[in-house]
C-alpha cells in the first residue's frame, strides 16, 4: 500500500484539466487559497464519465495528467505510470545552466539526482545535460510555460517553483505527467558549521504535536525519534528524527501544540556537549 501523507499550506499554483460534459471537478478552493490543518484531507474530487470502465479510466488518467498543483499528488503519480521515454529519465543528472559548467543535486521521490549541465551557447538556449543535447525553444517566466528538446524528443509543459520545490508538469502531446523535484536542504556543515555543530529541526508541514520523546539535555543518536506530528484530520504520524548524534539543547513545543510550517521544534547542541548531557 502507498504511504499517503496529507499536507496543508497555500495553494500557489492550480490549473484544472479542461472541463467537459464527461470531466468534472468538485472543489471549493482556488489558486492562492490557504488550506489549513483543520481541512478535511480531500479538498477536491475529479470525476470522469465514459461509456465503459476502460474508457473512464483512460479519461481519468489523462485528466490527472492535466491537473496541475504543487501539492504533490501521489494518487496521480501512481495512476500515471512514468515510462522510460519521459524527459526526466533522459536527464538523470542535471546542473546549473549558464556559460560555465556546474553540478548540483536535486531530489526526486527522495532519490538524489546528480545534475551536470554545461551551456554550449551564450544565449541560454543550448546545453549538454549528462551528455544529452538539450535545446530550449521557449520559456515564459511569468507563467512557467516551456518548450524544449531533449535528444530527439520535444516536450512542452509548465514549471512551478516554490521555496525548495520545483514542480514540472510535462506534456508529451498525448498525456501529461507531473514530476516533483526538491532541492536538498543544506547539511549542517554547509551552513558554516561543523558536522557536529549546533542545529535546529523545523516542521516539515503545519500540524499538531501528538507526542514528544525528548527534552532539553538528553543525549541523542542519529535517527532517534524526537517527536511525532499529525497532519490535517488524519491520524497520520510524521516522525521527526535526530539528524546526527548530539544533545538536545531545547524543545520548543509540547503535546497539543499546533505549529506552522517552518516552526523550530527542536534545537540541537554541538556534538561536544553530548558528554556533558550524559
């Protein structure tokens, strides 16, 4: 079974599939609306009618592919099976785009993707990405719409960027696919601290604190559960774990608290303080 986890926040981008006599969307939300943790997890429903079940499923898959929202739709990605010809499969490593050569890492479904990009022209239209030629035909920065050719295949779609997330809605002309790419959060030492330096853990999403298993002064080890949150109206636990060995400097929440996105939950002391806490 799939581990679906509800989420809340502001709906920064929303495009519905074309609505017809056979395709309907029942919803009460619009682009720009804030979905709080008090909402029911089902905030919209896509309904497709067809003469046969097979045709209805085909219509549903197509409509899901045209449904654009940065709220990662695992239902859609499970219905729409990505094939080997998808543009992101061809771009198994991606980098920065400019007149110089640079590499960085993205995450796709929590899987690191090393990106290697070199610009071949100064007009920002031609690149070599992991050895594959990529030509940019069109980019509209106001809407995020793009058209590009990867190898011998041409793709159109929309890119939506919010905070650390990059959402690509790609359409191959017959069926659209959604890919969600997340730029990895910097490690502690990349913030100018040593691997055992002070750090803090923040909420991955708005929610309610249902269990706290750590207190100030506790010695901890990497991957140790520190607290559990729940999201929206579902009894779904999101475990916040220690990223490394160390000691707890402070816990900034208690059971029953409702916390917003980005709230500092736990502060970790430098690794050298662990012995003092023991």
